[in-house]
C-alpha cells in the first residue's frame, strides 16, 4: 500500500508541475490604450535597438533577449543617424509617428534612404544590414520579431556600445 501511495504522490506532483509550466508558457493577454502605453516605463537604447544614445526603448510584449515573440517601441530623437547594422532575427516594423528615413545596405548612403511617414511598414530580414536617420522631429517605430535579438554593426567603429565615454 505504501508503494501505491508513493506512486500517487509522485503522479500528483508531476501533474501539478506540468500545469504550472503550461501556465508559465501560455502567452499573456494584453490590451493597452495609447495612454496606458505612454505610462509604461522606458529604458535607454535596449535590446533590439541600434544602441544609439538618446533612443528610448519600451518593451510592449515578450522579452527581446529570450526566445519568443516580442514587440518593442523605439522613440528616436530628432537628428539621429543610425549607421549600418543588422539583427539575427526576422523583424517587421511600422512607423507610428514622425518620418523615418530608412534603407538597406552595408554603407550609409543618404541617397538610398526612403522617407517613411506614419503608417508605413518595412521589414528587417535576418542579417540584412540597414541604416536610418530622423529629420527635424522625433520618430516612433514599433518593431516585432522572434527573439533572442541582438545588434551587429558592419564596422566596429560605428558600434555605440564600443565607444568610450567623453
């Protein structure tokens, strides 16, 4: 009888553990109004961004540093130039506000930039170098991908994370 009780206890423990794991891996439901999004805490140039100083990152869904779907909102200040870089994951983006000047390539080329006004959509294929800049006003861009993400600059001298503080 003791053997049966032990098996029953082990079976129940495994059942409870599996329910706990399922609950943790089930996607959370989110519904945020613009004012609720505005109230969220932002960080500096976080995971999935170019790392350029002044950029604010807001993680709307998931965690870009871990496997799984994520969505980040980048607020890029006026007159910001982002040199050619890429990301390991396949990403899609929508311009929320401002005019985002965006192009693909491994060298910054002003003539290649396409002006993307609010409502525009673009892609960032995996390991496809791209670059961007803002004009006289800040730009807000929503980017979704499947993490983990990261940022790799074409030239180390352009990588803001490697630049020494003044």
